[in-house]
């Protein structure tokens, strides 16, 4: 990197911290800190939801998959997320906004005390903390790899720098800082992605091809919708993981909708996010799909750096990405919890190799555990499952966790479909069958009242 690159990178981080300090003035209490006072505009919520699903993982772990396996990445990830978001826009998302209006909640786990009981709330909350640590740690690790690719600085320092910057702006500015920084990153990412798209297109022209015609010249299977372990079975298993995660199983994504003024605004936000997932990855990943023609024979252990290689080879200046966190009560405590959580994710990110690297953290561990942990929380918003009480909720989670542990302990080299889909499928089947079997059981009056309030905006 040259002096202009370092200046650009430094300014990027300074702006992010500046946005956090500016958001600080908006935060008068925990309601502002966690849910932006219920006044988050739909366009900001939608863009933030979209950007929060990316982070540095897209430019490292997913870039490696795009290079090695091709177009199937769009199918099992972006297309799956698009479908999940569109379904959630009608089934789930408006209920999060109505939940804040009905119960004045500040986090997605607060309603579980009424919906089930305190014990179930605590189980889901602690499991959710573990999941968020894994998710965010994987994203900090990815940023560390990006740093190394651009600068040659060891991964540990990239993790620490990005983690500390995020710790500062999220701790002082809460959700306002998080979403505003997401918007800033969105603008930078769009500009950089479009520039990269056309620069790589010009390079492809020099070798006599373009994005539409290059597929026959890429390695076998790279143009297929499914390739290797990223099979139709994996697509199907990951589909429900996406539905749960992007519709609130990942807490910071739920917070975007809880912070929306009403259900209609939340739905508009989710449709915007879905539209971006449908279109933008086709542009963003195109250079990575073309990379085998421009930078052939990159060793497998270096493929997470392929986007950095493309950038340093073809662009004069660079851009970057960073991420987030979540927590609980008086404002000083909210900031303390957020600070501590971010510190823990940094420690986990520094030890990501013990979890199978970036893809291991994000897809296998997080993907495998998010399903069982999210089913009672996300599906518990729907009237069909209102007969599922605390015992059913906890049992469904235990079944999924047992299946996940079983694949890790007793199955030699389990497939991605089994590792990710097995736990969520077993939890879902039990939770659904239990809901049917319990149809004649009485429902607590407060749960019935809650379902009524969540059925439409202004329900009472």
C-alpha cells in the first residue's frame, strides 16, 4: 500500500468513529441506544439489514468459495437470503415492530418471558450470546484477513484495529451509530464494487471475453447452480437457517425491525433488503467469479485473499468494511455490556482457526446452531405455534443441539448439508409436531393477547 492508501484507510476509520460520536447526541437512554427510540426510517433499516449480512466475510471466505466453486455461491447464499427475506417480510418482520409497540421491548429476547417463561428466556438468551460471539468473531477474523491482504499487517492487528473501532462507535452511539455506519459502508461498498466490476471487465476484454461469455473458460462446475458439497440438499437445509437468521434469529437483525415505527415500515425495510440481496451480489461477486481467468492457480490456503489480490492488482486505492454488537438495561450498563461483548468477539476472532476458519465459524458453527436456538423465538411469533409452551421450546432446542453435537463427535467429515441442516430440521420437526399435538391444550391468556396484538398494527 502507498501513502494515499493509508490515508484513505485512516480517514475511513475516523469517519466511522465520528459517526458514532455524532450518534451519541441522539442517545438519551436505553430505548434510544438499543432501538433508536422506535424511529428508525425504513430505508435506513433496510440498508442496515442488508449490509449487516455482509461484512468482511464476503470479501474473504465467500470470495474464496466464489473463486473455487463459482456461481453456486449466489444460489445457496444470496438467492436463499432473498427468498428468506421476502417470506419474512409477510410472515415475521412486521411482528417485531408491533412487539415493541405492544410490550415496549428493547431486545428480541424480552418477549420470551411472556411467550414461554423465564427459564426458556434465559436458555435462549445465553445460547444466543454464544451464537452472536461466533458470528461476529468470524466477521472480525475476515476483516483481519482483508487487512493482511491489503497491507501485509498480521491478521491479529487487523482484528484488533477493526474490533476497537467498532467497540468505540457502537458503545457510544448504539443502534443509531451502527445503522448510520452501515449506510456509510453501503455507499463506499457500492462505489468500490461498481469500479471493480468495470475494471475487471476491461481486463477480461484484454483476454477476449466478458462476464457473460467467460463461464465456458472457467474451471468445470463453476457455472453450475450446485457444485460439490454445495448441493441441492445443502441449499434446502441452508434455506431454513437463512429464514430464521435473517428474520430475527440473529438478534442485531431483529433490532432493525424492532426499531421501526410500525409493521408496515418494517415490511418495507425487509423488501428493500431482499431486493438488494437479489441484485447486488451479481455485480459484487462477478470479479471474484472471473478471477480464475485473471489470477489462475491460487493455492487453496490463499484464496481468502483473492479479493485483496484483485484490488491491489487493478485498483489504485482501496476501501474497507467493519461491524457490530447488542446487549441490556441502564445506559451505563448497556454500554458496558456492549464493550464486553465486542471484546469477547475479538478474542474469539483471534482463535478462529480452532473452529475451522472463517467459513467454519460463519457457516458450520453459526449456521448449525442458529436454527435450534431461533426456532422458539422466531416461530413463537406465529399463531400456529401458540400452543407450544416452555417445555416444548426447550426440548426442541436440546434436540437440535444434540444433533449438532452428534455430527461433530460421531460423524467422520460430515457434509455441509448434515452439519447445517440436521440440527434445524430435527428441531423444526419436533416443534411443529408438538404444536399440532398440543392444539387442544389451553393457551395462557397473556399469550393469546400477545398474538392478537401482533396480528396487525395498532392491535389492542
